[in-house]
C-alpha cells in the first residue's frame, strides 16, 4: 500500500488541540493564499470566490503524479484543511463582518516551490478557466500562539476566545494580534456541509511574553 502523508496525523500538535487552551510554537510552513475583504457568509463575496481557486490549484499539484510534470521530491498527501487569518482595522468593527480583512489559505507540502506553484496556477487557468491572479505562494512562521479547539457555530467563537484570553492573563502572556500577526482559524470541518453545532475549528491567538 502506497503511503499517503496526512499532516493532521503527522503533526497532531498542530491539528488536534484540546478544548482547553494550550501553548504551541508553530514552525515555518509553505502556503497558497488569497487576500480579501468582506463578509465570509456573502455567497457572492470575495471569500467564497477564493476557496475554489485554492482547491483547484491544490488538487492540480496533488494529481500531478499522473502527468508529465511531476515535481522533484513529490510525495502523495491528503490535502490539508482550509485556514484563515482575520483582522479588522478598528476593534469596534469586530462584530461587523462586512469590515473583515482576511487571508484564506491552504498548507502546501514541502516539495512545492514557487515554480511548481506557478505551473499549477497556469494549469488551472488553461484547463479549468479559473482566474488564479489573486493566488500567491508564501511562507509563514507563526511562532508562539495559544490555541484551542472550538466546536460549534462561528458566531459562538467569542466564548472560546474569552477562555483563551483568560489563560493568557493567568500565565502572564500578552496578546500579540497586530497588523502582522492575526487571529487564526483552521477549519477541520467543511463548514459548507457540516451542521453548525458540530463544526470543529482550531483557534489561535499569537502572544508574546
């Protein structure tokens, strides 16, 4: 049986947090990403336009094993979960989803370099007629964060965030969300298909001591 790498199993510390806050030091990883603004629930908004762009590129890379352009060092893998970084310019707008600024992204396997990413983008344009201009190849070293599993609707995340903030206060950790380190969510469930009460989302808040 051919081995297929599943990052959720390989890196359990990154993808299987408890329902109580914990500290994690997130290493540098490669991602494909799309930046945007606006309400993620808007069916015609930028967020819902970004998701198929990312998955189309990701599956083009994954299925390259069946073509003539197999990247150097290729290994088969389970496509990692969708992730999102979130920000608002003014804290008073936290409840106003139309003011959200975000980056939606999916982790890339280690063998993917910028050349492979650009090849995949071109293939998606050529074969699927999907515009990939907004997609970008980036490396992120998130560093020290408090993370916690949130189970339930996205609108109920504040209760989990409060738990995380209390943990930081009790451990003398300073919330370090700023214009370079954003609130982070990892979507373990397909929120388009799973009942909202059962949706699993990893929440991360960057901190400094």
